[in-house]
């Protein structure tokens, strides 16, 4: 099906863009850390929170890439057996997994959430 091929190519492009964004985010974080260290600056809570947000962004982008890969696998499976019911079930599972990952990586920092799933980096 050509529409599924187009969707697959779009997903591939989006994954590549997200990998590029993660690299830029990582480079940005590295540059900021290097500047702080080189200039002997003291890091306050606001800066620590910013660093945590950089990591959360990367986690969200990674989760999005995993979701797109799952969709691609579902499309491949559909192309093999042409069963729309199976495709729908697989996509429903992908959506549920994506929503759970979004919640896990929702942007809560260590000071905002003191539960067992607190994100701590420093």
C-alpha cells in the first residue's frame, strides 16, 4: 500500500530529525557545563533544574523514536497479513505505551516530585 509506505517514510524522517535535535540538546548541555566549569561559576537550583529539563527532553525524544519504530513494525506486520483488526490492536498498544512514557517523563524534576520515581541527576 503506497499510503503506508508514505507514512513509513514520514516516520523515518521524523526519527532522523529527533536524533538531530537530541544531538543539539546534548551539545548545548555540554557547552553550558563547560562554560560553568571553565569560569568557576557556582550552580544554583535553577541551573540544576535546567540541566534536568535537558535530560527530560532527551528522554521524551527517545520515547517518541521508540513509538515511531513500533508504528513502523505494525505497518510491516500489516503489509504481511493485511488484517486491519490486528493493525488496529497493535497501534492501540503503541498509543498506550506512548502515553505511559509521556507520563513517566513528564518533566517533573527532583524538587517537584519526591515519589519513588523522582528523576535525580546530581
